[in-house]
């Protein structure tokens, strides 16, 4: 690593640093205002006032009501509460009117917090439809429409993908769900309308989107929206679930009944204060910051494809998060590039940070219809508030040489647009079929 060049962090989709303004907002609540918001005496009441203020602030930026905001211990918990809470509460009601355990719809490119939750529900007897996406990672709203059933409890489609940055058509999907509810409501008995007019629920994972995109829940048309602080320069271990009035969930955590009984446990007041402050800053600055990041993003994509042969962009070319660059650099292993870049003080990832220790290929890249080698060679660069053009130029200076070195020793040779792999036997047992030269490998 060049001794006169500081470390360059390009993995903001994994986590962000704590904004100093957020830290300042939190400082008072560690030692001085340390009260339990459930306590009746003065110290507790001050903590509750601060908590209520944070809740009102978050609600205002979501165009929601304060009692629709549930604070959690992170984005994963918020997602789990939405999916398990909705499925378990409404499945009991469906059984009472003679229906099956229940049905859920999601996409094949969701974060594992969604996919693993759905897999767990399948083991309980729920049915789940996993929707395909197109080559850019977009869910087709018409596919959602075709998958809807009378026993569908919940649809979960992420707002923006954490690996490839593609922004999904949430408003269009919400409109389809509203129309389906209305048609179903006309067909059911009067006594069942109070249930059926709310089903299916529509949940979106907005963890990557909340700091950059419009999260007006009335405009989006969602019933449940989950996001967290650590992706928008707030504290780790704090999240939020928006729950539209009238929607009922079965809690995951029982105890003292905090957060309207949906998330018991003494509230993390400093964390929640920081979460609200981070969201406020992101909300106020996103228009200006998005323009800056989009310009850097497009410059970086163009230069990567100009300076390095056989670089393929993953995700939608324009309908993507302003800070996301995900490419497959063919004929190399992504993990090897990460280690080489790390020696130069550059931090990036191959995909979702939550699964970065796994050597399995990205489920998101495979869902685009790309071969395994595209998935294994994917690199994710996610820019942030401190990222400069000089940072990107430094990456562009060292990366071509790294790629050239790795390609010299690589046994893999791919061409852009290729839909088969060079050494399919290496991927045997990974759950897909690959056909090469008339022979099929599993």
C-alpha cells in the first residue's frame, strides 16, 4: 500500500461510519439522561420525551403516524417481525375461515433476512412463491399479480437490492395488491371483510433505500417497511418497522410490552436518538448527495469498462442506487481481488456483507440468469459521503494490474454474453444444472 495514501472504504452497503453529528445527538443519553422510558419519575419521563420525539421525527419523514413506528434491534429483526409476525397472526384467522396455513410471495434476490425467514415458514407448512427477476434484477409487477391467491398473507419485495442496487417498482406492485384486495373483498362474506380487505399485506425491505430514496409510505403504498441505522451513518443495532394502522402482528419478543407490545425490552434510547438523527440528516441532504454520488458512480462504471476488458455491469444501468457499482470481472475470483485491493488499503466486497464469509456464489447474480463464473467474479463497490473522485482514480490505477495478474494464472476463460461455464464440474452439487458440449452437470 502506498504510504502516503489513506485507506479507501468502498463498502458502504455493508455499513457506514457514525456521522459526528449523530454521535453528538447521542452523547447526552449515555451518561446524563440515562433513564428508563417506562419509569414514572422525572429521569424516566425525560427519556420518554426524547424517545417520543425521535419516534415523531421518524414518522414525519415517512409520512406516517408516530404510533405506526416500532423501534427494533436492527433491520434483520424488523424484517423478521414483519414476516413472522404477519404470517403467524393472519394464518390463525385464515384457518378459522377454512383456508390453508397461508401463502407468501417474495423474489429470488431478497436479502437473506427475508429468504431465510420464508424458508423457515415453509418448514412450518406455509407455501412460498419465489418470483424470478429479469436480467437487470427487476421484479415484474404482473408476476406478482399472477402469483396472488385468496390465502396469500404477505408479499415481500425489497425496495432496492443490497448487492446490485436495482430499484424495484414498489408503487406499481402496491397498486396491484390494492386492486386485488378490493376484488377479493367483494367476493367474501360481510363478516370476513375486515380481514380480507387487509390481505395480502405488502412489506418492503428498505434497509439500502432509506437513506437515498423517497420513503413516503403513503406514496409507496406499503403496509410494512423495514430499515436500519447502520446503512445511513447511524448507530448499529438499531432498526425500525413501519406498521400501517390496522395491521396486526404476532410479536417475536415478549416481556414488558414496550413498542405497543410488538417489541418488548427496555428501549435503546441513545441508539434510537442516533437513528432518528441519522435519518433526518439523510432526508435533508439526499438530493444534493445523490447527484454527487450518481456522477461518481457513472464515471467509475465507465472507466472500469474502458480500462479493464471483459467487465460486465450487474443490475439496472440507470434504475439503481446512486452509490452502487456491481460488476463481474470475468476470468478471476472476486475474493482474490478483495485481498489484493486490501493490501492497497482499498475495502470492497463481493456481495452481501452478511454472507461475505461464504464461498457460495451470489444468489442475486445467479437470479439474473448469469453463469456461476459471473457470480464468483462479481465485485461490489458502494460509495459514501467521504468518497472522492481521487479515491476512485486510485482504485482505477491499481485494479487493472491486479486483474491482469490474476487472469494470467486463472484456468477460467469466459466471454461477455456467454451462458455456459468453462469448468462446470467444479460446480457439481450446487443446486443448478449446467449444460456444456451436450453433457449436463448438476
